[in-house]
């Protein structure tokens, strides 16, 4: 039974539509009622198939010894051996670095860290629920573990492994990028001419292909043929090769990574600074505050929530760093500029799929715990204040 | 407090005051001006120099590159078009006729791609102009993947903004357990993956209907949103190896489809995050009035809501386009022969027998980054209108 | 703590302001007496807020000078002008408590803590906020936030107060209450106040003198009663008064106003082919059909409570008359309207000028 098509407005009178609906309409109505599922199903399916399932499958890899055979892969369950290899076994130096001998300074600082963390844990015992306590215990355990590695390797004068190299890139890199990015945003938020020009210009490095950035930086950082050669000559450093020493190589990585990522912080912080209500600043100006005073007391507190969110987003991306060390130094010298992702790739190339998956999982755990902790204890409290 | 006023005399300002005090509201003191502009100039130089270096290196020859740094064209060295010739016209398959044939093949293959479940793909010619191949692969994959990603992500974001979901926690647990079971089954016993997946899916629906009824605790939209957005934390390295195995089992290794799907999933969290913010900020009265007039959900989405978010949609699309264009890790793991994208081609230049041929690599790099720079300039104009800020604040 | 401070006068001398090609303020001349409450009244876009911001130092005029007291402050930064300002949005710092907000001007001047706290408490007492000193702005109601902004403005005892539509974000009842509070406080403190608003009721009730602005030009500067009873032009006449003054189109011939065939006696003489007669609703009266100066049809009647507003169609115009609350005319009835010559204002239609 077809619904009569209204010919003019007189046909669309109250009480004029037929009671029944045709089967075509029934199908359309069923679709509309289940629209919720249809809208969200593609996204959920994609994420399940291409993200969730591979992650679980990857755990199977990590728990097995995997071999290529004639007809595909062969898995042999080996429990946590791949993981243990990273911490205690053959990969320990590569992953954790040298952790002995531990110096006195290392011991002292480790003791300080443990005491602080335990005290913080104790203080939250009274005010937190079970779930929160569990979360805090995980954060505390990670903090103590990382503290131990730091004290045993770096602070004792030993070399560090890919775990701490990654953390160095994240922590030191984010700090540098945040400082410079916010500084640039502050400069650009002054009454200057051409603010949009600078905004466009400063944004470009963020979008340039990281691979391209890697090669460009490698060319520029070349001490014999690159543009710095005359400068180094002037400073008497002709024979210095930055890629020969672990720490200088790492610093150069951070500098090159910063070239690409400072724009991100710059754009977000500039937008945040521009969005501080003009009224507040003017009221402070009328009340007689100096520019510095206004920035410290009026502008900055309103910008802090955005700042910590931006920092979190940057940190999440920073853990995945791979292109730059791969191209500029191939992970060298030795393995001192390898990030964990790169470490995993190299192990995969060496056909040890199990260890590769194990390292990838360790990176995942590290990222999740560090970022979730930062989010819970810093970002949420700032956003709540606002 | 009166002292403050008496001391200040606008007519006779001391030198210190003239230098350090702003002359009026909305202007900077001369000293501040100098400091600010010089820092900005320094940073501008810092930003532009690597790009400048790459561009001029693409115009150098071997001697100009290897004999120390040469900074200025025509003064330090003579620019040549060698690198460009080698990449473009010196390649035997880069003449007009070949390119015409390849464009035809591309159109032909696109049609077949759409019909792929029913028709088998005709392979592209193996000997074709390399840079052309890489460029078109990049263009095709980026554009299709972006459209797909933005479409799926917008729909999900809209649904999460307007429709209330209450998935039961128990059902989710069952689902996860079943995934685990399927993985273990496929790995350790000989059951083919499609069989175990089908059984698991059937089992899930059955269990959800029967036991699922009794589960009380359910999650909300906020949790689903958080789950989707937090996928971004997942380091791609965790999933590439299993994906390699998966794609190989399905025969999708080294195909366009594989990369398109992967890129879409990798950037889905960003689209959902940004678009959800836009949709949530639209006044709901518009949609309610359309509902009263009898429009379907999809009708409202397509006719009313999407046009209203055009600037945000455009900004998001540009951003995802750039991210897809730059993607390297997935491409290098899963597709190296037939589906080379620009980044892979650039990386391939890295292994020269006589050492890296920097000038050639720079030429290819310039081709790779010029589109991105243009897109980023467009994107900045959106950002300066404050379009994407709301998302960051949330 | 009223204290003995010199009250300052304020003078605008030929001030002009343009933003790009748009001229927002034209040849603005105004002199405010010490201790006076002056209201800048106008619609949005009239230039009143711009004038205030130029006085505060947040904008610099394109031409002209501004004087506070005897000092030329045209180029002086706001912080040296000894003024304080209450913004329309109150501009309370969200991350500071009420006490810290109020004390901010003193903190800037680096006042010692004990004295500062005493001053904060005193200012809070004057606006009845002493119990809320530890709260944050987001925990306060609109009226409370407004009082915090007020307290912050008075704590420094400046020479001049500036207020930019401070009551516009409050609901009607609270607005009435705050009006009375503001007037009382200004009278007690005696500080010269410049107050910007678009609400003519605020202007009438608060001001010592009202400056009416339209499109950047000063229309009239006079005490409220004069603005009401003796408007200088058509714009002022229609802007003040609620309900608005009626306008009747016609022409002025000698001592009579001719409109739509009716002839009304006027007190002014002139020959103006396109004129407008203005009469306030309370100055005219309804009578029986045929007995009034003009006779028309009732468009609608509205019972206000203590009176009825009768809208009468007259040609292309509508005349609103205040009638007795028991008026029983209905829509469509014929009715007469008396237009007494004493209360009839005649204006030139093209220039808006009042004919005297």
C-alpha cells in the first residue's frame, strides 16, 4: 500500500496521513531505530580488527618462540622467557644498560626516591578507594623500578640501555620543547605585526614528513660536509664527530626532534594565550599591574590546563619515536640512540619475533603507566581547578 | 599611593622609562620590541634553514655536495638539474607515453579495486617510472584513506555525541575472552582462522543474548569515547608484526587496501576526538526540530549537522591527509614492492653502493614535502580562526 | 572610611576615534564635575563604551585630549591614571578567591599584608560580602560576583570610577536592588563616576547628568528631568521613556500641526512640510469618538495593572495612550485622543531637531 504523496499543503492536514506504512518504510524505520549501532559499528569494528586483536595476538608472539617454517609460522609456548631475557638475560645490557656496580650516590638517591614514593603511597592510603589504590600502587611500582634503573645505571656512571634512552627522549625532549614552544607562543602573543605570518611559518616543521626531517637533519649534522663545518672549525672542534659519543648523539636526536615538534606546542599554547579573556588582562592593567605580573598572576593560571594537556599529548607521541634515530645514526653508536621501537624493529630484523613482540609490549606498558599517571595526578587536578 | 602618580610625567620621560615602558596600551617598549623580534627572527631562520638546505642540495652535483658545505647557489656552486633528471626524465619509463599508459592503468585499476571482491586485480606493469609510482601511490592511498577515516570517525563521533550507549561490562568481558580464545586456537591448534572466528562470533551473540541479560553494570558514552581516543597511545610497533601475519594469511600483503585500512585505523582516534568536540558544541535544537519534522538520523547527520561543521571538518581532513601522507612505519613493514609510497622511496635512496647520493635523495624529498607544506599553510589558516582549539581545551 | 580625597573632574576635549575607516566617536566634548555621577547613555555602537575605554586608557584617541583633574592623560598608561573600572563581565580572576580578587590592586602596589587585609575586609563589608571572602568566583551568584567587582574597584579609592554596563548581566529584580545600592554608595564615597549603559531607566535613576550618544555624536547633555521633559532632538525623545514617546507624522503650518486631515494646536510656530509631533503616553488621554484632537480605531488594549495602555491606529502611525485601568474599549472600537498643546513636542522629520 503506497503512501499518497502530498500534492500541496492542503493535503498535509492533521489526521490526513494513512495509518499503515509500507514495507519499504518499515525497513527504513528499522534502520533508523538502530541508527546508533550503524553509526558506531564501522569504527568499532575497525578498531577491534586492526588494533585490539593484533595487540592480543602480539601477546601470543611475546609468550612464544616463533619460527618461520615451510608453511607459515610455528609457535612454541615459552612463558615469560622473552621478557626475562630483556631484564636478566642476554638482552639486559641492550635494554636496561649496565646496572652494576652501583655507586654510593646511586644508592643514596635511590633511597630518597623509594622513601618519597612510599610516603606518597601511605598518604593516599587513607583517602582513596580500592581502585585508586591499585592505580597508585602500579604508578609507585613503576616509579621505584625506573628509579632503580636510573640510579644503578646513569647515576652510577654506567651506560644506559634503550629503556632509558626512550625515557630521555620523552622527558628531556618534552621539557625542552615545552619551554621553547611556550616561550615562542609568549613572544607571538605580544602585540607584534605579522602574527599570522609567524604562525604559518612556525607551523611548517610539524607537518614535514618525519622521514624527510631525518634525512635533512642527517645532512645538516654531517660534520665534514654539512653547513656547521665552518662554525665547528672556528670553535676548534674540527675533529669532533657528534655521532661517536653516546650522549652527544642523544642530544643531537633531541635537537632534531625538537625542530619538528616545537611547532605543535607553539600552536596550542599560542591559541591558549590568545583565548585568555581580554577583560581579565585589561582589568589587571587598569589596576596597575606590570606585564610580567599580569602574565604570572592572570594569564598563566588560565593557560595551565591547556599546557598540561598539550604536554600529555606530546609525551604520548614521543614514546613512539623511531624515524629519527633510525635514519640519523642507525641506532648507534652501538645501540645508544636506539629507542624501544627501534630496538624492537632491529630484533625483528634479526628474526627473533618473540623478543620483538616482548619489547613492543614493554614499551606499551611503559607508555600506558607513565601517561596514565601523568594524566591522573597532574592533568585531572589542573582541569578540576579551572 | 599618591606618590606613584606624582612621579610619572608623560612629557619628560627619563631614558630608562623611554626604553623599557610601553608607550601606550597595545604597543611594546622599544627594548621589548628588539628582544621579541630578534628571537622570532632567530627561530624563523632555524625553521627555514633545513628546508632551504634540502632544496639547494637537490640542485647540487656530487662535487658540490662532497667538497664541503656550499651555501649559496651561483656563488658557492653552480646549480644543476642532474638530480631532477635522474629521478624524472632519465628514468627510461618516465616519458609521456608511459605516463599516459600508467594513468590509464591507474583508472582501470581503481575501477577494479572497487569491484575487487568479484574480479581479480590486473597487476600494474612492473617497470614503471619509480617516482611516478610512488607519488601516485601516496596520493591515492592518502586521499582514499582520509575520506574513509573522516567518514567513519565522524559518524562514530556524532553517534557518541547524540545517542546514549550502554554496553554491558559483562558482554565486553565475554568478547575479550572470546578474542583470546580465537587467538590461542588459531595459533596452537590447526583450526583455520575464519572457522574459529565464525564460531566465536556465533558464540558471542548467543551468550550475549542469554547470560548478557543478567549483567547489571554498564559503561557509558564517555567510556567508549575514552577507549577510542586512547587507542592513540598504542605504539604501532606492537601491532605491525601480527598485522603482517594477518595480512599475509588473507593475501592482502602489499596491496593498497591494506594500507588504506591501516592508515584509517591509525588516525581514527584523532578524527573522533576532534569531531566529537564539534558535534557536541552544536545546539541540539536544530536536530530536535528536524526529528520532529520526520527526518532520519542519517538524514539529520548528512543534511544538517555535517554542513554546520564544515570548517572543522575541513581542518580535520587536512590534518589527517598530512598524517597519512607522512606515514612510514606501516608502509615499510607491510608493503615494499608494489605499493611503494613516497617515504619508502626516499628511504630506498638511502642504500647507495657509493654512499648516499644526497642530491638525488633531496630531489625526491622535495617532491615529498612540497605538497605537505602547501597543506600545512592551508591548515594554519583554519587554526588561526580558532577552529581546533576547543578540542585541546577539552 | 570615606576619607578626604580630592575629587577629580574629567574632561574630553575634541576626542575622536576611528577604527580603520569606521569613525566611532566624533568631536566628543564633555566636562564632568568632581563627585558627579555621569551616565553615558546610548544604543550599542553609539560610541559610549569607546569613550569610556579612551578615558580608562585602554584605547588611545585618534585626535583630541583627555584630562583627569588638571593632568593631560591622553597618552598615559591606565595604571598611572588613578582610576578603577568595573567591567561588564566583571573580569574576576577565576583562580583567585574573593579576597584575593578584591585585594589584587593593593597587591600590585605591594601594600603590607596586615594593612591589605584590613582594607579588603572593609571593602567587603561595604558590599556585604564579608562572609564570602574564601570562595571562588565560580561558586558565587551573578549578583555576588558583581559586588566583588565593585569591591575591587572601590578598595583603592581612585579619583574616578568607570563602570561599563555593570548591571546588564543581572536579572531584573536584582538590577533594581543593585541600582539603589550603587547610587547610595556613590553618594557616600563621593567619587566622580562615569557610567555606561543602554538602559534608560538606569540613566534616569542614577545620574546627576546624562550624556546621550548616538553614532558617535553627543545628542544631549543634561540632568535626567531635563532629558525627559525637554529633549533636544527626536532621537533623545524616543530613547527615553517607557513606553516610548509616540510619533505622529504630519506637517507644521504656523501654529498648528496638520496630520491626516486633523489639525492640532501647538505652542511653537514654524513652516515645516515634513514634521513629527511627539507626545508621551501619559500626556494624552482617551475620550469618546469625535471629541478628541484626533480620532482613530483601537488596535489593541493592554492592562498593566494600575493603568491600561491603549494603542490607537492613526493613519500610518500608532499612538499609545495611558488610560484608566478600568478602560473598557475593545479592538476595533472608534476612540478619540486628546493631544494637549503643552505637552506636544514638534520635531523636524529630516534632521530630528526639536522646534522651539
